[in-house]
C-alpha cells in the first residue's frame, strides 16, 4: 500500500476489495483467453484435414464424442494421427446427416 491507503483503514479496505474484484476478473479473462487459444489451434489443425472447426464440433456432438477443447488441442499438437481419426469420425457423422436430409427431401 502507498499513499493515504496505508494509513487510513477505510481506504485500505476499499482498495483491497477493488483488488480482489480485479483478480477475480483476471481469472475469468485467463480462462476465456485459453479457450480462444484452444479453438484457434483446433481450427488450424482441422483445416489441415479439410474440415472447418464448426463442422468438427457439430460432428463430434452428433457422434456423442464428449471431448473438450483442451483435450482436442493437446491431441492435435501431440498426436496428429489420432486427431485425424477424430476428424474422420466427425466427417462421417456429417456426411451421414447430409445423406439423411437428402433422403428426406426426395420423399417430397
């Protein structure tokens, strides 16, 4: 503490509360920045296999594969062959969805 807040308890308490609030906000911000970093890396890795990030996540949810973004990022960086298998599974699920929708349209 410096200035009047080191001598005045009321000002010191206000300053401490403000600092605690700021630290809380920074923890939230750090989590958000990490999520953005993971999404960016997953998007780059999935585009190497000719697939968009949004379609990858959609395909994984349709395949009931519960893999979080942190794990996908680590998988994309360290195990490219395994990540390709995940992308292929998402592609397969998306292809199945487009075929089913085409069949439904052919009935009309």
